[in-house]
């Protein structure tokens, strides 16, 4: 790592002080009590957050002041967990540490996807490696995984020299991943994936089985090498949520993947029938779910049609993504009174449309979301936002309206 200039160090320490103060504030204590209630299955005030992952440059990049490359990277890491609180006054909990993710990862196939990204956009075009999975089955074998606790520790030591007296580092681990359909589609295109269900079902089953076995070996590797960490409290759960729970350990040693959170999704099969999902995806996901302590499921796909016959069978499911592509009232009926969090991801266009917020339309929409989630453990996170036009007050007002609608329309 590079030597940090005195000017950059002062900036970093200033931000560290801001984060540390937020962590011990009365407002943070109130927010933590909301997350604690959610984790214990208590239907109390739901949490609301505006997530900035798709407009990060507006809220972080535009505010970076450090000059050195490594200093700017650390500055970004310090600003990221406090964006929601400083800019939007949402219910993002702030930890009294700088959380550093353990360097680890897994990719299930030997070949890697190719894509072309549109300039200045999040959009991309897949460049398929094959349109015949049966003939090119070798592309889908192999895979690789790794973990580098030493490099993680070295980074933490470097950071602690700069801000450790204010904000000590803490190594965390996110929810275990087991995504198969996403990297598969990135290799062969959506069209080939869907046609393969009809043209080459045996080859597709072989690919799914091989990839599932790969992730099982990855989990074994983590267990056997003592690389598992608690996934609780501020630790991240995929889809930009948190791991607060009363059911899993918050301290080590962690010796089994059944002591941590896992995350699965299959957006790529949202357009197939429930029966087809049940044939080509569920049996393989089911094998991985058995390795997790708790499960968070879903991204933007529909889950309403696959709940009764499939997802409801997982007794360790605790968080279900409910995107606007679902029949939200139907999902609410399924989850009402259960211990599964209705993780709402509302429609984004109300905040991304040009011009002033249409507050009346927004309130009408939030009314429906809140009524659908009534009687459920309820967490709202506005994702898939491409821009707020650099208007932080726009984001703050959006969060305020969401909270007002919850207060008026959501019933525990």
C-alpha cells in the first residue's frame, strides 16, 4: 500500500470520526433496536433504506477529497456505510468499526463470460461462448475458489495505522453464495439457456449438478481451513441487507456453514413455469440450502408463483426479496404471520423520473406496498436506482415519504 500524505490522512481521520460519532448516537441506537426487533420476529417499526449501488458516483465519487489512489479507496470505504445516514436519514445501521470483508470468492465454471458494456451505463451485452452446451460441456467444469486471510490482515493493519485509534477494523464475511444460473446465462445467453431446457435437458442437468457440487466443495474448503466467520449483526447479507439475527452465533469460532447465512437467487428463470423451475433449479438450490444456517432468497425475480411448491419448503428461509414484478399482495398473504421477512424492493421510477417528485403518486404506490406487507416482518430497501440527479434532498424526501406511508398504512 502507498504512503498516505498528511493531507489525505487528515481527511480520512475526519471521516472516521464522523462514522464513530454516528455509531454511538441516539439515532443509531433507535435504528439498532428496529433491526433487533426484526431479527427476533417482532413486528415493530419496519426499516427503510435508499440504496445507492447504481448511483455510487453521485453520493461517493463526487465527494472524494483525497488525492492518493489508496487513500481515495479507503475514503470510499469510509463514506460507503454512512451514505444512508448522512445524506438520506434512512435506517442504515452504522457500526463502531470499519468492516473489511474477508478476501474470498468462488466461480463455478472453468470458462469466464465475455460481455461488452455500454459507455457510461450499467447495461451490457453478453458475448456467448457457445450456443451448444452439449457439444461444449467441458466449458462448464472446473471452477475455482480462494481465500486470502493474510492479505486481508495486512490491509487491516495498514488501515489501523491510519485510523485504528478512532475506528478499528473488523474482518467480516458476507452470506455464502451459490449462484449458478447467473454465471451460466452470462456464458451462453438467455436464449440458449431457455432453448437448452428443451433441446439439451440432460446436459443442462449435468451442468447444474457439477456447479452445485463445486459450491459444496467450496463450503467444505471454508470449513476445513477455519475460514468461516460469524454472519450476524452488521455483517452483510447479499442484496444489500444485514445479518442481524438471534438464531446464529455472533462470535466465533464458526466451524460449520450451518452456522452462517446463505444467499440464493435465480432471476434468469423468472419467465419459466413453476414446474420448469422445479425441474431445473430447485433440486440444486435445495442441496445448497441444506448447508446454510439461514437463507436470504431472491433478487428481482418473481417468487409468488414458486412459493407454495418450492420456496416454502425451506424452513431456514428468513428473508425473501419481493420485487415489483411480483403480485405483492399474494406474497404478503404467504408471509403474513411467518418468521420470513418481506424484503420489499419498490419500483424505482418514482425517484428516478426527471422533474420534482410526484408525491401524490408516490404515496398511492407506497400505500399498496404497505398494505401488502401488513402483518409481515417488513424491511423496505429502494434498490435499482440509477440516479437521483445529484439531489441529496430528493433522496431524503423520498425516504421521509416512505416512512410516513408505513406509519399510516402498514399494520403489524
